[in-house]
C-alpha cells in the first residue's frame, strides 16, 4: 500500500513539473534589456558646464578682451600728408654729404579690443611713426575702432575693420623750429588675422589710412 501511495505521489509531482514546463514554453517570460539614455538638461549646460561624455566647445565669451602690440610699414597718412618717402634710407654718396632720404624707425601700435558679440569687436588704438633725417617728424593717431569678424575660432580669427579718431603730424626742423598739423584719422582694415594659443597669439593686418599698411605683432588675452 505504501509503495502504491509513493508511486502515485511521484507521478503527480512529475506531471506537475511537466505541465509547468509546457506552460513556460507556451508563454515565455521575456526579460528585455533596458537602455538608459542620459540627456543633458538646459540647467546642466548653463554656466559653462559640459558633461564628461561630450566634446568641449569653444566659447568666445571666455576670451572677450585682448591687447596687441605691433610694428609695420608706414601708413598712407604718413607718406601722403607727412610727405615721407617709401625710400626709407639711402646712404650718403660721399664724405661730408647727408643721406638723400629719411630713416624710418617703424610704425608702432598698441590696441585694446573687446568682443561684444562673436562677430562684433570694439576697441581703441594708438599709432606712432618716427622719421629722422634732415628733420625729425612724429606721426601719431588715436582712434576708436570696430571690427567685423568672419571666423571666430579657438586658434584663428579673421576680421575686417574701420576706425576713426585724430591724427597729428609734428616736424622739428634743423633750426629747432617746430610745426605741426592735425587731421581727422580714418582707417580701413581690409583683412586681419589673429592666430595662436588661448592667451598668446600672433597678429597680421593690412590697413589703408592712419595705421600701418602692413603690420605684424603679438597679442595677449587674460
């Protein structure tokens, strides 16, 4: 009797297990893979925060200010209104004679610029040119300038500009007399280029007016 009871229990258990397996095959329980996609909220991107999994993007706002120092060829104003020659220096032809033209010591400039928008830059410039020969002359200008930027990247900036201000030409003759003239300073920059690092960069610029027609220099950003 006991053997029969045990056989019945074993048969019931086996049947139950087999029925459960059949139900699992008929209705499989799927375990889908959950993929979590993290999006960057506007709050995270404010204040210059960039998530670790995204590449950093150049932000021109972090480098709004710059100061440049440059030197170059004479300006159109100096050769036009100042009466200077492009023959900067011709040596004396004989003993006791004087040079037939002046010595040009360079057109120097210092500028401050501030980016209001990525394409708009405001600034101020001071230009100085000195010529020595039979007389010594000083050509100076102070001007406010505006630049329009075509390319504003981390390592390259390409722009054109306009500036206006005051120009002075002062001449000291051999007899010690001094005379001068004052004119409105107007200058156009057809093309300018800044290139280099984040804090120190190079400068190449062309001008028509009161600034050097072609100058090179170095710039600094805080």
